[in-house]
C-alpha cells in the first residue's frame, strides 16, 4: 500500500498519517502486490487472489461462467454483399447469402419456398388487364382515381407517365365504341365519311368486284352490280363480215360462200385480184433456198460475229473454227506438223522454234550448240568442240536441265546491230560478233545476218574455218 502522510479518515477509519503508514506496512507484509505489468488485473482464480496478465491486442475479457480470461473475439457476421443493389437472403441451402441485383424491369418474386428476381409476363398481369377493361376494381378505389403527372408506374406492358383519370378513361372508351366518323383523309384517298379514291391510283387489289376472277375472263362494266364492275367471259360469236381498208388491204364484204378479194398494196399497180375460197383461208409461206423462197434461220443458237452457211432448210450459224473446218483451212500454221503451202510462209516474224533442253543456265539471245548429251550449251569460238554442229538461239531465260524455247532459224529482234553485216560466233561465250575471230585455233562460223540495226536473221552456216 502507498504511504499516506497526511492526517485523514480512510474507509471509515479515523487515523492520522503515522497510523495509516503503520497499518500499510503491516498489510503489505501480509498481502504482497502481485501486479507487475501495465494492464494487469487482480482477480481470484480457482484457489487464490492473483494477477491476470493483460491480453493481446484485440482480445476481450471473457467468462465461461466459472473463471475469467482474455480471449480472441468470436468471429462476427461476414458481409456477403459485393455489388450495388445486392440483397442478403437465406438460400436453398439454408445459408445466409447474397442475392445479386436483377436486370432492369425485373421484380422480386417468391415461389412459396425461395425468392428470386424475375421478369413479369402477360399472365402475371392478366387480372390487371381484365380489371382495367372492366374498370370495376379500379373504380372502387374512390380515394385515388387519378395518377399525378409526375408518377411513372410500370405494370407489365402498361406505362403511365402523365395524369390519368380512370373514370374519364372508361367514359372515353365507351364513347369510342359508338364512333361512326373518320378523320379527314387527304392524298390518294379523301373524305371523312364516304371515302373517295383519286383517279389513276386504283390497282387490282382495290377493284370492288362481287366475285373473284376466272382465267381468260375480262373485267367489264355492269351498273347492276354494287361496285359497277364484274368479271365475265368474252361475249359475241358469228362471222367476220368485213375488214377496214388500210396498209394495202381492201377486203370487200365477206360471206359464207363465194370469194374474198384482197386488194394490192399501193406500191403495186396490178389490177388482178387474188381469189380465196370461203372454205380455205390459209396462206402458206414457202421457206427454203430455191428461187423466190424466203430463207429461214435453221439454227438453235446464233451468236454475234458468227458466219452463215446454206443448208437445205435455210441458213445455219457457224463459228470461226467451224468455218475453217468447213473449207479445210489451217487455224494456226504452227500446230500443223505437215503444212501444205501454196504461197509465201508468213511466220509473223518469229521463225522456226523448238522446245529444247539447256545444259546450263541461259538467257534470251544466247547462242548455243548441241552437245553429245543432247542438251544445248553456250557457244565459244575459241574451240571447235564449242562451235560445231547444230546451233540454236535461246528465246527465254532457261535454267540448267530445264526445257525452253529456242530459235532454230528466223528473225530475232535485238539492238546495236550493223545493218547488212555478217555475224559470227564470238570468243565471248554465247555471243555473236560482226568481226570474224582471228586468233590461232579460233573458229570462224557465220551464224546470221543483220537485216537492220534491230533485226537479226539467225541462219547458222553448216561449215566453219579453224584459224591456223
């Protein structure tokens, strides 16, 4: 116990400071202070008065009905909601859980067991629709017969967004049942009571006819019909008695016997007439390819730019290839392996060509010789082996061992030629020169002639000279 030096009366005892200090000394000796740490509590355990140390942060002083102790706080209710609009409810697993917010316009419904968001259907508000039609239950709500203009109440498919008096609505509906006038129409249909259809706008669907049409019937006027029109078969029968004059025709009266006289067109002056018996009025037209016949086209398919051929029945359409076959002509002289020519050969400045195999890579204009392997290699006037035999000029870029087009004899277009000059194999591989090689061992062999500065007539000479 603390020292107490002042005279005082403590807990109902009257003693001075000296007496109090003396008593404290006695009590401290008999009951030592068990508290040692800030926050300790003095309490009675199962047997003695002693110290209860302070608990850890967040603990609470808890009693089990017999003793007290510091314990962790029991876990509280965990908030399951995560999103704006969530609702806490008891789910089918009997667990408190989150009910997510429904979509726009949905309402909370119960099936008697569980709760859920749902969309109202027409059947959900069928009773409301019926009561609105009868206006019985709504009229009974005498305390509230109008919706103010600021209200916006949606029930099923009915939305009220302005002031509505239901009694007035019922009266207006009843009035509309006996409405016999229409709004005034303008445009193609005009009027307010009896409507009038404007001229030139009637189509088949708008005809007022008592019965539907029958095949081959025509629409005729009939003022005895309510619409003034009817469908009817073409009426009338008998004999044609005359034909009005015109376009060269001048038929006299037609009778059941005798003849019909047909006049002649104005461009003809013959006074004779053509007698046609009353029992035969068929005038046939003779077609064919004989004199005075009319020629007919005897072909199921006639196309622009095709040709015509006479047949026993008339004219027949023929394509270019068919005409060439008819006259035995050649469509393409290059494709004929045995041409029979009766005049000059026009090879369109190309010459004679062959599809040959290159022994090495060549380009257009390279002159090549035929080697013993059956392939064409680049010429070189430096040696006999690369200058003799069959020569050909490449017209394409051809890879080694690949096939391409070679000129055997004919015109080749190039540049830089000297017109009128002879051109020899060159000591430069695959090239030609207008100067004969002159080195020892060189080969002099003519390969062609310059027709102009840009056209070479490739015509290799079969002979050659080796320079000594």
